[in-house]
C-alpha cells in the first residue's frame, strides 16, 4: 500500500497500474514489485506485508525489472490441434482438397507491462516496539525490513518518517501484525538527485506462494489493473470476490533468461500471468497460489512440444475405436483378435490401407465397411477435436 501526505493530512497514494514478478523455489519466494518513480510523490511510502519472520526476509532495490516474453500456451495448443485434425482428415484422402485454405504461420507473443513506480519520504529513528532488521539505501531509494509489536508502534514509526498519520487510520495493518507478519517499507531518498530504482525485490521463506492484495482495499475509486507474472505453471486460489475479475493465462518462452538473484533458465521456461481488474472493495483477502499445474496446461504442452506424436496417438486410438464400432455394426460374428488388430493397424495407413485391410480381413460387406469406416472416422475425429479444443477456447 502506498501512502503520502497532502497539506499536512494523511491520505492513501493513488492506486496505480502494478506489475509484479514471483519466483517460488524450494520453499523460498522471491517477489518483485515494480516501481514507477515518475508518477509517485516524493513523500510517498510503500508498505509491503510479508508472511515471514523479519530476520529471514531480505530486501533489495532494483534498477531494472524482468521482462517475460512468450507464446500463449492455450492458443498454440488450439492451433496445433487444428493442424492435427486436418492431418487426420487427410488420411481419408478426399478431404485434402478443401483443406488448402489453411493459414499455417501464426505467432503468439506477450510483452511485459511497463514498470510502475512507488516511493516514500524518509524519516528518523525507529519507534519503540519497532525492530529494523535491514536498512538499505540504493538507486535513490531507502528500504527497511522491520517488525511491529502493535499498530500504534507501526503508526508511530511512519509518523517519524515525516507523515501526518492519524492514529488507527489504517486498520488494515492490524490484521498483519496480529498474524506476526513482517513489513518491507521503502521510500525515495530525499538526498538523491537521480532515482534509478525500478522495483523492490523481497526474498523470504514461505510454505505457499503469497501476494499481498488486502492492503489495496484501502484505496477509493475503481482501482487499477494488477499483473503478476509467476515463473512456472501455477494455480491461484481465487476467492469469490475476485474470481470474475481475474484472468489466468499461461505462456512459454523459447529464450533463456538470467535475472540476477531472481531467476535463471538455461533454456525455455513457462510462466503464469495473473491479471486482476478487481475494485479495491473486492480485495478482501490476500492471494495465495498453488504450485499445482492444471491438467489442461500439461496436456497443452504435450500438444505443443510433441504434435506429431500426439497426432499419431490420436490416429491409432480413433482408428481402433472406429474399426471396432463398424465391425460390430456390419457383422454378427466378431473378428479374431489378430484380425481385428491387423485391420485396425491397416486402417491407420490412410484410406488406401483401409481398402487393403478390408479385402484381407473381411469376407463380405467390404465396400460398406470402407465407406462407413471413412465417414465414422471423420465424425469421430471432429468430436475429439471439439472436446480437446474446448479446453482452450
């Protein structure tokens, strides 16, 4: 939460467009909140609650923030499924002609949101019941990691930083203090002539991925969009107030990434983008995020990484299933197990294979089998495509 003083009175800072980044690994969370210094009053203070012991929290002030680029995993999977569908149709030969229209080259990209800025006015000595565990001055900003024994102690600490704070004017902090949270407080250094800070990095132990939403409930108005990029494919626990106003998208970057003290990847990597457009009065809880990857995203990555193998498996499944249905429909006596397997395998080898297989394995109704198999194959392929594609619409 950003707060600032205006004409000697306390006020909440302007709720601004916010871009954040999270990397969670080995029960350690690294959280970056971007800053937009140009849009922030020099007497503003940024207060971030952290669910960890303050002695284990490390803060840093960054001169740049990560930039994640990649393709949308779901959209790429939908495109690949369409190509697989058309390839399966082509095994029946005659659908090839109307499929010439297909546009093959599509590119999906994602650019990072611009960095945002927050800051604050520095102050003097620490208040009683306030313990400062880390003090850092860097890139034109000051940051401190601290604990507070009571809301009054925290308010007193902020007052000594030069802000006119009304006692009990920020009840939202009471919940964090009662839950033994620590705080990272940062502000613009008044002695700095050039402020190069673009973000605050906080590193702390945690059992679950955490993002502080609740302080935003203090703002008035409609609020602004918040975007959170999380390394890996994760599942945010969206509570009812923000579920309808939050989108979760999954991306994959083909490029390696190196951002010192935050994230390093020698090859491609996936990330989750959580975009919140909730009003401040809807931010009734903080956001917790599960490391569990949704099954539809696991399936999408199989489609994207191995489209040929995925299509081949579908071809075999559909061919065996259609062979069984058509044989049962046309004949009263079942084929032997060897004949059924042989016919199903031949049916995978385009319509020509179906014709050959019908003459090898069947003694009657061969023409009906060929026609019915081909039509049923087309229908079932379309059904499979609709079912799979519905996961990514």
